[in-house]
C-alpha cells in the first residue's frame, strides 16, 4: 500500500472511532439522559462518518488500487491536495458552530470539500482505464 493510502485509511479509522463514539453517546443520551449539550455532537457525528470515514476510505483505497501507468500513479500531487483539502474542510465544517456562524467557516469548509472531490477526480480520471491502456 502506498504511503498516501496509509494516511487516508488511518485518518479514516480515526474518524470512524470518533464518529461512532459521538453516535453512541447521543444514543445513550436518548435512552438515559446524560446532558442535553450532547446533541451538539450530531453535526460532527454526521461529518466524521459520511466524509471523514466513508469518503476518505474510498479515496485511500482508490488511490492504492486504481490501474497504474506501469509503476506510476499519475498526478500524485492532486491526490495529496485532495487529502489536505478534505480534512481541512471537515474540521472547518465541524468547528463552524464554535468559530462563529457569521464568519462563514462552514461554507469555506464545504468549498474545500468540493475542491477535494474535484482534485481527487482529476487525479483518478486518467487511471480509470482497461488493463494495459
Ligand atoms: C457509518 C455509520 C453512520 C452514519 C453514516 C451515520 C449518519 C447519521 C446521520 C446522517 C444522522 C442524522 C439523521 C437525521 O437527522 O435524521 C445520524 C443521527 C444519529 N446517529 Fe448516526 N450514523 C452512523 C452510525 C451510528 C451509530 C453506530 C450510532 C450509535 C451507536 C449512531 C447514532 C446516531 C444517533 C443517536 C443519531 C441522532 C438520531 C436522532 O436525531 O434522534 N449513528 N447519524
């Protein structure tokens, strides 16, 4: 597995652990109330599991497994850029309520996430090809 995939998959596993913990705490709180502030974890729960875990795992495995050009994986910089943009975006969206909604950090985060998808798609597109092409 290439180094970038290690980063993607390990980071994804950290988000999985955090997202599931937040979900577990909210579920517990639904059955046996602990503290109403726990509902503030819902946006982080959704963000961490949908993008931090699911999308990040898909990027990491795709970077590893898509067809190569002999031994090369194409424009690796774009895939690294996608990693940086995705994680910066996830944290900006997650911390938006604490950074001050009017400052627009949430929107900035969403834009970074969209740019991450574009960067990864640009990286992956030429690698989506039949064997030997
Ligand atoms: C990959 C796995 C998961 C994903 C993608 C996910 C995603 C979501 C989403 C999108 C919501 C918002 C639903 C809505 O507002 O209608 C939600 C809510 C919630 N999730 Fe998860 N979730 C996952 C796993 C879990 C797990 C394992 C637990 C518990 C151990 C959990 C506990 C909760 C709770 C308690 C809520 C709030 C439900 C409510 O509004 O009453 N989630 N989750």
